[in-house]
C-alpha cells in the first residue's frame, strides 16, 4: 500500500506543479485572474488533501480526505473545461492537463 500512496502523491504533486505553471501562464499571457485563481486553488488542493489523508487520524479520516480530494479533482476538471470553452486554453493544452487530472 505504501507504494500506491507514494505513486499517488508523486502524481498529485506533479499535477500541482502543472497547475501552478498554468496559473502563471493564464495570469501572465492571457491576463485572466479570476478563473485562474479558482483553478489554482482546486488544482493544488488535490495533492494537499492526499498528503493530509496519509497522515489521517483514522481510516475514516483517511477516506474522508480522499473523497474531498476527488471532489477537488472534479472541480479542477470543470475549470479546465470552462477555460477551454472560453478560449483561454487551446484544445492541446486542455487535453493534456485534463488527462493528468483524470489519471
């Protein structure tokens, strides 16, 4: 189980880095702050919640934190779709990060 947690943590951390870089792009290049901030908050919360889950006080706490992380991933997927459909992201940018969000 520790290897699974490690892989999940690594993937979530790498995703958070992509989200931060996407936020920097959206603010710097596209001058979009509001949607970008929403994306930054939900996208980086996923990894933080997984880390919290691993340090959970009980199995119930662990499960609860992972459920919240899942909800944050769904929210992040929503913001990515919205940014794509409003032409802040092109299809290639969108598909790449959506794939990471789902996996």
